């Protein structure tokens, strides 16, 4: 059984940064999904895919995986690039593009 340890990205619907510091341990899929022929629903007999464990630090997640004998891969989080901007820049004198409503 193998697992993936990562820090989830912020949801597009979120404006705040709550929960960004958590690390998630998620099990890899061992069996493919089954498509039910009558209705076309997708099902799986692999219940470990539903388990998501959250940890405060990466070290805690790695220690849990080692303690339980899980193979794991750690995916480092991408760094955020913030562009500094201010509302006053919309009305700046030397602005290149036209200001429109």
C-alpha cells in the first residue's frame, strides 16, 4: 500500500488562507474504478481511497507512514507568488492602458 503526502493548494473559492498549513496523507488507488453497465455509475471496491488523514506538519505525516509501514511519496508545495498592487494604481498618471468602467 502506498500513500501520497502533500500540502493542498488553496481552493479557488477561498479568499483566506485558513487550512493551508495542514499536510494530507492520501492513499493511492490500488484497483481501477468499475463502471456499472445499466446506469453508468462509477464505483470502486478500494475503500482506502476515501481516507484522507490531516497532519499539522510534514514530519508528523512521514512519521505516521513509517510507523504503519506505508510506502509514501512527499510532494513539496509550490511557493506562492504575490504581485504587490494597490487600488491607487488604477488611477496612476503614467498608466499604460486606458482606465475603463
